[in-house]
C-alpha cells in the first residue's frame, strides 16, 4: 500500500459533495452542456438539472479541486455573511493542491468562468439541515466573480486579485455547520482529477444526509444510477465500469476503499463499495472545551479529527498546567495548537521539576519554567521570521496577501486589494506583514484599514 501523506483536515459542504454537481470525468464531449439526474428510493425523490454555456461545457475535472478549495478559503476567512472569498490565483491554486506555475492560471480562469456561468436546479434535493427539511434550490456555484488583471484583459495573471461571491444557499449551509471533514491532503495526493472527484463523492456518500453523525462502512447502488451520479456520459455498463476502474484501483491501493464488488449483469448490474477504516467523529464535549480557549468550533473539530482525541485531551491537560504555572502566551489558541503539534518543545529541563508533576512549584522554579517557555516561543517566532526571509519576494508578497485577506476580510474592495498588492512591490513585504499583525493583535483593525486606504490613495 502506498504511503499516506500527512493529514491536513479540511471541510466539505454535504449537499454539494453528495449531489456531485461536478462530473468526475477529466475530459468531456464538446456537446456535453447539460445533464439531468433523477433519484427515487423508499425515502424520497429528487431531481437535479445542470445547464452550462456551450463554450465551457458542464463543470468537470479540476473544477472539483477548485470548488473544494473555495469552500475551505471561505471557512478560513471567517465565514463572512455575504459569502465573499478574497484571494489571488496563487492562493486558490495552492488551496486546491494544483501547480502554481503560470500555465495553470489560464486553466483556473476557465474553471472559474465555468462555475460562474453554469446553473443548477435542484428539486427537493437540497437539505436545509437546521430546519430538518428537503428544499428546492437554484444557483450558480459562484454567484459573482470580480477580478483585476495587469493587462486589462480577461486573463488571470500573477498580479490578479479576485473577489468571489458564493451562492446564498451554500453560504447558509456552511455557516449552519452542515459540513463534513474532508482529508484535503489525501485528496490532493491522488494522481488524477477523476480519482479525486470520485473520492470526494464516495467520502460524502458515507454520511447519512439527515443525520451526519451516522456513517456507513459499505453501500450498494445500481451501476447505471452511479454513472448518472458521476456524470459519466455512457449508457453501456462495460464502458462505465472501465471509466471508473483506474480510480477504483488507486483508492483501493491507498486504503480508502477495502473492496469494490460487482453483482448482476447488463443494465441491472450493481456496484458495492466497501470502505477502509473510518475515523470516529470528534467528541462534541471535547470540541466545546477547545472553543473555551479561543479556537473556533470548525478549527477545534479539525484538530480532534487530525490528531485524535487522546492526544488532544493530553495537550489540554498540559496546556492547563502550563497556564496555571503563570505562563502567559501571546495567544492561548495559537499556543495550544503549537503545544499539540510540537509537544517536545515544551519539556522542562531536568533540573526543574516537570510541570505536570509539580503541583506547587517554588517561586524560583515557576520563574524558570515561565522563562523557558517564553524563550521557546521567542525561538519559534525567530525560526518563522528566518523562513520568511528565505522566501522569494513574490512568495513574501503572497504570504502578506494571505494574511491581509484573512485579517482584513471584507474591509477592502477588489480594486483596493489590487492596489495593495501593487504597493507591496515597492515596500518591504515582511515589514508590512508585521505592521498588519501588530495592529490586528492590538485590536486596531479599523485604524489599520484607514491607514492603509490613506497609503493607497497617496501612492
């Protein structure tokens, strides 16, 4: 079995992943401009229609990677009410796990245009989970797209800044917590777009849409019905099976699937998926404890799913002991994450009683412990600064843009973000990064935005 990459847990919205709005096919026929899927079972009936422009065709291939990246950028940027995602092409490609070289910028531009021009009509198939009901919805995956370009033309380039508005239906669902964990690092490590798209669909189908806490270890579906779900253009079972075979092989090799079985013949053939080991969902009480130290619920769920309940609980105990000893980190949430990821950094020297064993350390010992921890945090910051210094100027600019887009989300318009990026080419990007972080940490966000606008207007 191939080695599994280090896990990076992200999230997926359950409706879009279970409905599989994007074809798993890497390439589509030139006339593949629309599709209709109807599903009937003993519980419900729904219908999904996709209509795309002739010049783009229906969403397919790497559109799956881009769409997953947009959901996670939306979450990373704080789930703004208006569904806005601000990004650069580099940040989107990076979040999607795609090559960030120039040749992918054109492909990204086409993908975004396809997602903003394709209409989806879903009849009784969109879950309004807070209200516990199935609803009808119609939307485009991207509701509005605004971006800048150095050439003044339609093509994206490295200097572009994008403002993407996600549809209200998707925004409400994500904000309401109708999401599931998505091992984005694992998905991105899969070799081809069809395998990544099938992984995303299969991973979503493990979940009961009416009760996402329930997951299955296997399921069966008619092969031709599954072809519809995957948006595979063929009415011949043998061709459908062949189209899925390479993706099946890789997912079995990587351990996500334990087996893929076929039963029956012809149009009545049935496919059975048997999943590999499934991680337990995070303990809600443990997630609640993490939110009390400043982590968002989404981030807390992510940490438990990534590191496991035992390690997180142990880190929480050590965190409480360190704080009670008098140590005051700049950010409790950031300190806890570092403690969880790098526990070896917070071991006390042999001549000092270990923190977890010394319930009443003397004043001198307490002072030495706090000083040692403060030095470790300062060293970590110095290492970060050193790694930033080693980046190319363009990488430093992308890092500053990432910080600005998260910290100043919604405060600057697309044109202002574009002007800010241009400003970074004439100033020290790392100095600008420090200025932003210090201002935000001091609670001076409005002053930062005002000062930044003044600088942009005078430049």
